[in-house]
């Protein structure tokens, strides 16, 4: 068994996964519950700026001077004030701004948004994807120096179709990375043994050296997994833990809340809804104050299925 998970991310970075709303223009059959129902309304921009500043300034007191903010949904690009929030964050703080998107907005919209975004993660869903449009957009973003990768969600019930999509989008002008992503249902995978071998190397097209040079500002994550016998395994994919059924951390200490937070409908928790502080904080609230002491939390969840949070520093209690 394993006893510790670590990563190579700098200690001065706070990663924020920010769900601005859960309105989406696609309804994928395997989508996480709560991600596309339209039940979380878009926030009010002035309130977000005012209260998010309080959160970032508090973390600066703990040595976090760089903020890696990852916008998720729903589909974040549907919020009318999205680009303005990105512009403000870039002007006020040292930010690395990322977005997970289905890339259905127009090229004109992306031309404006790309001025403020460091990393654009395009998710391709077999039920809706227009591969020619995705290729055109990804090539454009690459050409203007944005860290771009394209993730193809591999639905085990439409496995061959998804593989064909991977092969189709390889027909691009530039060689940005293409990654096969695992689909989870209730935190678990439903692939057969043959299908699982496809994920032995999830990167289905490696980028060129130029891509690395053009995107050097984006930190690459390595995850270090320590076993009970003190041997260490290194991977750059947090889905490795999930695929090998090693994502059970109940009772472990975890740096969730120190290195990583999730904001959903304004409420600050872990991605798994783990409570992080002595009380609930909601950045959509009036008279918002934020001054919790930061310390590791004890995991209260049976299973960890959250991309990004699986690789946060955590260790089994002795």
C-alpha cells in the first residue's frame, strides 16, 4: 500500500479551481453530477472582485504570492463577464489563469480571451464534438503562444468512436498535446482490461520542443507516490492513482486548503466538498471576511476522484 503522495509544485503557489456557474451548452451523459444543470447562477462581477481580493490577500500572508486559477463549469465562457474578470486578475495579481472549455465560442471571442489566459484546456466530448473547429481553434491558440492541450474524454461505452476522434484531431497544423482522459462514474472507472491498456500512456501526441519553449510559464506537475516500503513511484498523471484503485485517503492528512481550494457557488471547500476551515466562507456574500488559520485537513471522504486534488501533498496518519 501507499503512505504518502507529494508533488513538485512550488510552495508559493495557491491553486484555485473556480466553478463560476454550472450552466453548460452540452449535456454529456458521463458528466459529473452538478456540472451542467444550470442551478448555479453566474456571480456578480463587482462582488467577486471585492471578495476574491480578500481571499488572495489572506493567502499572501502565508507566502502564497502566485495564484493558479482554473476556471471550470459548466461552461465558463458562457458568463458575459468572464473576460473582464480575467483582465482584472492579471492586472492586480501574479496569476496563471486556466480554463477548461468545450471550445464552442467563436474564434473572435477566443482572440480577445487569449490575451489573458495562460492555459486553455479543450475538452472533447464524443456526443457533441466538431473536430474541424477544435483543430482550427487549437492551432490558433498555439500560434499566439497559449499553453494549449486537447483532452479527449474516453467513454468506455463508445470506446472505438473516442479513439477515432483522437486520431482525427492529430490532423492539425501544429503539434500540441492530445491527452486521453479517463471517465469516472461515482469515482470509479468502468473500462475492461483491454481498454485500460490504452491509458498506459495517456498522452496520445507529444508536443514539439517549440511548444515547451512557448509555454514555459506553465508548471508541469510530477506526482511522487511513496509505498510502505519507502519505494517511490513518479508519474505526471493523477489518473494513475485512480486507475490503480489507490485513491482512498480517508483519515489521511492533506494540504487541501493550503495548496488548493475549490470555489463552487461562492463557497470555499475542497473539490470533494471537504470542509477546510472552522466555518463556511462564501465569496458571494455581503460583508465578506476571510481570515482562517491555514493547516492540513483530515480527509473525511471515502474515495478521492477529483483531478488536481489527488496529487496534493497528503500522508497517512501513523
